[in-house]
């Protein structure tokens, strides 16, 4: 197998850079979360993760598969982004209000 031919494939270099950047980004994230866990202690760290999980769940529901719709309609050159953004903003505000009233102690 001729390695020079493999090295000269333009897409392979782009995929390598993309993979390397994803690995570096994940490594930075791991270092940050381990440092944060060390600073806060187990109880506070668990509480933060619990709250992040709740907000992640609410944001996933509020996005209403807009990512897939944007990808499909942008490829078809249909201008639907502003409508999907408006729907997402309204549903995100609704989810935020629901979470506020569910988890706030009055």
C-alpha cells in the first residue's frame, strides 16, 4: 500500500483535524469538570449535575426536533429558520417558567 497516496487525500486531513479538535475539546471539558468536582465536593457537585440534567431535559423537549428540520429545509433552500427559531424561543420560555414554578420554594 502506498502511504503517499493516503496522505494526499484531502478529505482525510480534514477529518483528522476535526477528530483531533473534538478530542482536545473533550479533554478540556473533562479537566474542567474534575477540577470543579474537586473544588465543590461530592454533595454540591451532585446537586449541580442534577440541575444541569433537568435543564438539559427541558431544552431537549423545547427544541422540538428543530435541529433535523433546519438541516433538511436548509439543504432544500427553504427559508424556515426564523419560524423554527421563534417556536424554539417560545417553547424554551414556557419550559423555563414550568421549571421555575416546579423547583422554586415559595
